[in-house]
């Protein structure tokens, strides 16, 4: 085992990767599906043996819609839904995309499995963001899709 000058086992220190920012997460805000620009922003993530670093991405949290778990201005680090080992579990945070009439809303919700099926619950103490979101297509043409599973967060200073 290698030991650094400060006595730390260098083999046990995780290296850092940087993941792209792909969306602004803001509950209740529907936008056109336009590319998001964060030139020069590097969102660090610690690689995990069970998740390919190349698949991970991040979303920036805009507002208090998930403030019980991730603060406004922080980044949620995600892995695509279909790439998460064993599938999404009850209680996990998920990156959700709702589409309505050509507009898209990116949000983060908590996945819960109930006797009625899967539902997406808010994780905010703000009264504006208390809506339960069913994981299904609506009669009004709205579609709700889990895009990714949140595996970490990064808050810049």
C-alpha cells in the first residue's frame, strides 16, 4: 500500500470526476427544451464502482422545490434511470421530466411505492411545492418520466 506524506493510505483515497450539467431543476416551471449553458462549471462527483462515471450527469437546483434534501443553487448528481443497479428504490430522490404541450419541467421528487402504484412526492417545506405527481401519462397529454436517480449532491462555496 502506498502512503502519502501525511500518513494517508493513497489507495483508499477516491479520485474525483467531473460531470456535465444538463438541466435547471425548477418545480412548476415549464420551459422549452433548450440546451443549458454552464461553460466552465465543473461539478465534481466521486466515482462509485457500481456506476459508470461516464453515465453520470448533474442538474442545478433552482429554488426551494427540494430544499429538505438539496439546497437552492446546489447540484444533484444523477445516473440514468435504466442504468441504476437494481432499479429505483422506495424513498430515493429522482430527476423527473414532465412534458406538457411541448414544454418541459425538470424537477426532483422522492419516489414512493404505494398500494396505488408509484408516486412522486415533494421534498420541500415551501407550501408552493407540495403537489404529489403521479407517475403516469395524464388525460391532458402530459407525460411524466423518471430520467435519473439522484446519487449525490454538490454545493459550491
